[in-house]
């Protein structure tokens, strides 16, 4: 066999996602794109802000010598300064360019961060349901994932987190707004978590919060996104510009290291080493310069909110049980039958509606609906959801 | 918040590189950048070809819907097809888009392939002197690096390679044109290597050649790079557009898997998966669209050749023992004293920044990267002479 055993095993684990994906493609071929309602992918259909496109043209029409060359592994200093200035403003914490590390999206940022902090056997706590790639990211760098169930409303369960903490716990990986639930962890919850981690500190456990902030600008205003940097000291946030600026294919984001972390210099050196060793080297040059100018911008949130409302109301009207999301562009309703895989197939076969079964996020009995699609697709699926609701409820 | 133990150890190992770099920076501040001859970095000053810049503007202005979105983890189909066509033509083999995976430069590509291939304890042969990051790439994915010295002229020592082959050998990394020596392996020696590996294949052991072809277009005096796909079946090449199109900061390259690899499909699937889970997801979208049509283009190679000629003549004139490079933009002379680190420090005192051979696993040598202004190379001439003069008393 050519392929590494570990990779083979991981690929088998996710094989059913691929099969579903392929069935979806086949279905689109058979029935036509317009007759299939695909809510399975987190690949937004929206375009970057017009001003961003103009900035790209400007940058290329007025080239700066060396603009496509290597730069320091952590990115251009002026870009890091403009990110730091944005972070100072929203977090009221004294970020400098040295606390910002430009990365190849948040997936790239998480990988170089985990490689930099994990020794073999170190544990990372991840609340479940969760974005499954986290498991592979952690395992790639010798870490062990410790899954901890959230409460029924998808908020953190402090008792369960406390139970999961061991001497080996290095970090807890939070994703808020959350994929797949759209939940934002409340300020109260995060304060409880912080006091738990400070209590653990007294017994010698230095646990950091790694915050995957990929959806941080997709917040609908029902609940504000708490300022995690003001709540806990050992915080490292990983941000992507994939969603807020709608440039996922360009792979640019950054790591923000809390100025309260004393060893931030050695962490940055480690990140530089890890990004070279893993082959990232640096975040793509051209888009670093672009995103520097768009720290305060975002795609239109109102549009997403409207889609969320229509989708949520559709599901509730059809009889589904569902926590109303306050951010990101996902909903995570309960499946009407315990075997959600069976339900997802029924939805696919009878209504040509594609969603992802909850087991794809470590949580059976649920399914994920990604509503980052044109409104007419959502509206088009209303009747289908209603019919399937009648069948089960 | 302590960092990973393994990383701390590795960083400590390489801390002297940092120290040297910092000394160089200090010198630049003290004497002015124009009075320091910095040959330490492989970061070319060359700008991308004009046609490529224009194409990039055209792409951005075209405002194609969805042009900045995710695409398949392996990259755009049409781009992969363009690259496959280039390979059909140059290798004469039935490459299709499925044999090509767009990657985040060659560093990204090599990591992806190694993760896809290596089980814990598998061995990868690396030819010394070597680009030190290869070690980290291999160790990232649980592999073990087996170093094999090349000959005095930096060409392959087939016997030595044969002697380190074991049941655990999974791959050999071949980097030609070579960093740090500028050597280009000949067709004959690569055929010898293929014959050696084919003996193993008869016994059921599949050893892959992973060819790091980051410098494949930078060849001098009509040197032709032998086509490894024609020489050995189990070949995977990794291409970067950092040097040929002068886009190192944009992180764009690709993996090409030989159509002759049996069950190659499973390797390709694994590589696509690894590209995703290592966090690359996909190569940067806009750069993918750009490079597809530039497979036959490159920056001005004659410009590099001129720099090579001047650099080589300066070194020979000053009395250095040096192999004339046929490609890349590095030259790897013997240090006049056995302690290369000490010699590199002496060079520093004469305002010349280089990297000691120990940084490439071969003490007693030093590396010069001549991807700098020609004028700077010219101006360094008397300084090299002075350094050699200054050593005469010592010897």
C-alpha cells in the first residue's frame, strides 16, 4: 500500500461525507441544479466588497518593488500594525504588531499554532458538536483531542469541562460563533470558564484558550460577541478573512496573541519555525496587503440575518426543534428520528434537499443546514421542509 | 505558556543561524545596507515577468463570479489541465488533470506528499549537502531522515545510496538544480539511481523519488534538466513558481504524480486529503489562475547566468576551490579553513554575509546566494580578495 496508514484511516472515517457529496453531485446532474437545494457546504455564494476588488486593482496597477517576494514569516510589519490597531480598538487591549501573526487562513493558523504549543500526548479539549477537522489538526501535531459535550442549548457545560481537565491539558479550543450550531458562547459562560481555568492554574495547570474566530464578524446582534481578551489572560485567537471578506480561496487570516501572555516572543519564534517547517512559509503576500485595509469592513450582515430568519422560521414552522443561531451561517436542528443519517437520506431522496448529518460534527441525532446560499434557494426549499415535517411530526 | 518541547529543541539547534542573521542586521545598521554584501538569502530581487503582471491585472478586472471562493482542494480543473498538458508535452506521458495538485509552494507540496506517504519510522533519503528544512518536513510526519553524502563534485554517490537503503526506505528526495550547490544531476546518474531503486522494486519494495524542482527553469549554458518521469516510474515532482516566475511570497506551486505509478489514484486522493487537513485547504485562488498559462515562461535566465559568471570568476580569482554551478542561484565554495563557521564570521568582518556549510549539513563549505543586484556582486570583488589575503598569515 502506498498511502500512510494514519491518513488511510482518517480518510475512511470521512468517507461517507464524500459519498454523500458525490450523491449530491449526481442528483444535481439528474434533476438540474435549480431543482436541488444544497445546504451542505459552508462555501458562501457572496462576493467580496466592491471596494476590495478596487483595492486589488489599485495594488496591481501601482506595483511596489518586491511586492511578491518573501517577507518575514509572520507577515509584513505594516499589515500587522493595521491588524493590531483594529484589535486595540475592538478589544481595548494593547496589541502591537508583535502580537499579530499573518497566517494562511484560520486552518493554516490553527495548524502552526498547534504544532508550536503541543508536545506529544498533550490534550486539547474541544466542545462537541465540533468542526471535525479540529481532530485532524490536533492529531497531525501529536496531540490528543478530548471531546466534551455541550449542554442542550449548545452552551459550554462547565462540569463536563472540569472533568475532562488533566495534567496533560494544554488548551481548550473554542469556536464562537460556532460551526455547526451558530451559537455564540455568552459572556457569563466564558467568565465561568475563565474562573475554572484560573482555579486549575493554582494546581500548576497552565491552560490556554485557543479561539477559532473564523465567524467573528458574522454576529446578528441578538447577543454580542464577548471580548475574550478581557475575560482570560492566556488567549490566542485565530481569525480568517474567508467569511467576513468572502475570500476563502485566497487563504489569509491571522493569529492574535494576547499581550498578557508573557512568553509571546518565544511563541512567535515557534510560530515562525512551524510555518516554515509545515511549508506555509508566509501568508500570501498580495492578500496580506489587501486585508490590512479592510479590518473594519465586512460583507453585508443584514443579508445573512435575513436568510437566517427565513431558514429558522421555515424549520420551526415545519415542526423541527432548533436552537436559534446568533452568528455564523449554520443551523443545527434535531433530527425527527434518532438515526439522522436515515433522515438526511430521506430528505435528499424525497425533497432533493442536501444537509449534513450531525455525526459529521460528532453529534448524532442532529443535522446541519448551511444557509450561505442565495435567498431563492432557501425560499425554494420551504415547501419541501414543510412536507417532510408533516411526515415526521 | 511554554511552547512545544520538540519545537524548543529544534529551535535551539538552529539558534546560531538566527544569531548570524542578527549580526548581519547589526552590520547593515552600522555601515549602511549599501556597504554590506548580503549573499545569505535565497529571496530573489527579480520581479515577475511583465506579461505575468498584466495577466494578473486582467484576471482581477475580469471580476469573474466566485473567483475568490473555495474550489476543489486539488485546485481549479482548468489550471490543472493546462499544467497536465505541459507535462504531456515535456514528459511524453499521459498526464491528466488528475495527476496534478495545486499547492502552497513547493514547501507545502513536499509536506503534503510526505504526510500522504509516511508511516511512523519510515525512512526518507536526503542527499547531503541539503536544504535543512527537508529534515523538518520529514519529521513532521513521523519519518526519519537518512542523510547520504554526495561526491566531491556534489553528484550522486550511487554506492552510498545503495548502502543506506533499508526495508523502511519509502522515498528519496532529489533536488536538482540543487540548493546549496547549484549542481544539476545528469541523465546518466539519474538512470543509475533508477536502476538501483528498480532492483528494490523487483523485491516488492516501492521507493518513490520525490523531485524538488523548485529551480527547474534556472539552468545555464544550455543545460537540460533530465525528465525524471521518463527515467523512473515512481516519480512525484514538486514545482514551485517562487523562482521561475519570481512569486515566492504568493505561495504557489504544484505536485505532479507520474501516470506510471501503480495505484497512483490512492496516493493522489491521500494528497488531496492531506492538503486539506494540514490546513492549506487549497493553493491561493488568484495565483492558481495566474500560473496555469505561464508553464513555459520564466524570468530572464541570462540575467542569472551573468551573475553566476561574475560570482564564479570573483571566487576563482580570489583563490577559492569551487564547483561551477549549472543551475539555481547558489554557489557552494570550499572554506579555506576547515572551520566554516569561523570563516563565515571572518567574511562578516569584511562585510560579506554568507551561510556556513554546516547549515546544509556539510561543514567546511559556505553558500553564496547570488540572486542579488549584479552591481553588488561586482563591488564585492576586492573584499573577497582581502579576506583570502587576511587568512594567509594564519595558514
